[in-house]
């Protein structure tokens, strides 16, 4: 009888875990749709770059140079972060501007991917679902399973030597 109880307990735990993962996948699908609706509705006249689940909207690049961010480069960024809901940007959270290494896992995945190819002097928005941000973990003002948007300016690029 104890064996049957353990088997039932294990099955229940497995079903619960599968259900939770399914809910997270569904939330990310919804977040991708919210992001696409927001970008397509407001920025159809802008350059939109999509890369592995991340959307970068180039707001201004008249001051941009030909120098682009590649994996391993460092970039000095001015940025502001926002939680992102189906209604668009929600709560603003500030981040320290400064030098960051790009494409080597030092940043959250969505920001890492979104910065690749950005040009020096470019102003852009980078948007991505929670799975490419903090995921199931709440961090500071960012609740768990929350899509993110970053408004940023690439102020300097230090090429990887």
C-alpha cells in the first residue's frame, strides 16, 4: 500500500510540474503577442529587428555610426527598464547606466540578444518575454513571469580585442 501511495504522490507531483510549465509556456506565448501588438501598432514606421524571441525597435539612428555591438564587446548604455503587460509598458525601474559586456551571458538573455547588432549612437527599445528575462524569479520591482522592455542609448562601444 505504501508503494502505491508513493507512486500516486509522484504522479501527482509530475502532473503539477507539467501543468505549471504549460502555464508558463502559455504566458510567454501571450507575452509575445502583447509585444508584437504593441510594436506593430506604434512603430510600424521604424526599423524592427527580431532575433531569437527578442524585438528591437530602432527609434533613432541619425547619430549612429557603423560600429555595431558584437559578442564579447563592451558597451556603455544609458537605459531605463519597464515591466511590460498586455497594455504596454507598466512600472518603470531604473538601472545604473554603465559599461556592460554583451553576448557572453553577463546580462539577462533578452537584453544580451537585443543588443547584438545595435550601433553606436542608436536609441532603441528592446522587448522580450519573461523566459528571456527573470523568468519565475521576482527581482526588485519586477514580479515573476513578467515581460520586459528597455529604452536605451548605446553611448560607447569597446571592441573585443
